[in-house]
């Protein structure tokens, strides 16, 4: 079992948000 503390959880969610942004931008670019 992998236990997250709040700091690492914060980092993971920030990284996920970053990936989401890049993904959305590339989707928009593809649709143009």
C-alpha cells in the first residue's frame, strides 16, 4: 500500500493539472 502525505498529494495534483492543460491545448490545436 502506498501512503501519500499532503505535500506529495499536492505535487501530484499540480502535475496532473499541468498534464490536463497540455492535453486540452493539444486537443484544441488538433481541432483547428
